[in-house]
């Protein structure tokens, strides 16, 4: 039910700016509009990334990595991981063994 005493607000069209031009990281083609981007994604069998695609739900768990990204913080549930405790203590990261 509509409140007759509420002020009238006309419904206006929603306008979304187009995206800035960039080169496709897959094949180097010029992407200059949303429709071009959709076509490029479909042509290369790609889709947008969703946080649910990540095993951590899009949350950071490595402090050393998160420190490189402005404003990024490690999620609370990953702060006590051994790798993060070593990083805070200044212990160097263990070297991976070279395979021969």
C-alpha cells in the first residue's frame, strides 16, 4: 500500500558509465565497452571471479602477502597460523627444496 502523504519521487532511469579501455590479458584484444568485455569473456571461456570461488572465501590468510596490498588485513581466523607467527617474529620463510 502506498502512503498518500509521502512525497512523490519519480522513477528515473539508471545509467551506468562504460568501462575504461584496456587490453584483454588473455589474447591482447582491445576491450572498449561492456559488450566487448562480455564477448571477450565468452570467447575465451572465462567468467567473473566471485569470492566464493576461493577456498578462503576471498579472505587473506598470509600476512606476508597481505602486507604488499594497501589496506589488506589477514582474516581473524587465519592470524594464528604458524606462517603468520613466524612472519611477525621475523623468522625467515623456509626455503623450498630444489627437485633434481
